[in-house]
C-alpha cells in the first residue's frame, strides 16, 4: 500500500503583515491618510484640464515632428507613448475617465512598430479626441459623444490592424 507523502505548506503572508494586516494590525487604511490623499486630489482637480492640455499639446508637437520627418517616426511614436502613459493614468483620478480610455487606446496603438502614414494618421485622430475632451471639459464617460469618439477610434485602430495582418 502506497503512503501519501503530500504535504501542505501554509507560508506566512509577509505582504499582509507589512500592510498592517494579520495579528499586529487590522489591515485597514488610516482614515487620516486617506482624507489627506483625497484633499490633495481635490486640490489638484481644478488644475487638471490645464495640465492635461499642456500634455496634449506636447503629444501634438511630437506627432507634428513625426508627420514632418518620416525618418524619426519610430522615435516620435515611442515618445508619444511615454507622454500619453501619464495622461491616461491621471484622467480617471481627476474625473475624466474618457481621457483614460482614449489615452489607453493611444498608448496601446503606439506599441505597433510600423511608423507608417496610416499609423501616424490614427495617432493624430487620438490626439484630436484628447483635445476635444479637455477643450470641452467632457467629464465622466462623455455620454453619447464619448461613446462615438471611442467607437471611431476603435474602428480606425481595427482598420490599421487589418492592414498589418494581411
């Protein structure tokens, strides 16, 4: 008869201990720290559209360089990806989840290593959408306008992807 040598190990949860969980702490976030963080976010929320507009202008400048000089497109697309990374991470925090969605779409689209006219055109459409959202201060999901913007960007991205997968 074979003996079962299976042994179950319950390793200590060091992460829980470090974050205040387990026997030493309750695993909750300090209410004072949470309120302080919320106050910082609230204080910066009013400035967000202006800061985002500057970042979007930087995206537009990188895009314009790529349009003017095809030999540097790959580098410019990489820069656009880096700039939009920050834009997309802040959008939802400051009440602009549509910025996050369009920014994520643009970031993902910048991962294609094509540097073609078609890719540059779709990148430009994303930047234009970001300008509209911030320029018109479209908060939340943007309703019908937001859905239409996302749909048009999705269609353009899909059309581009279809051409590279032929």
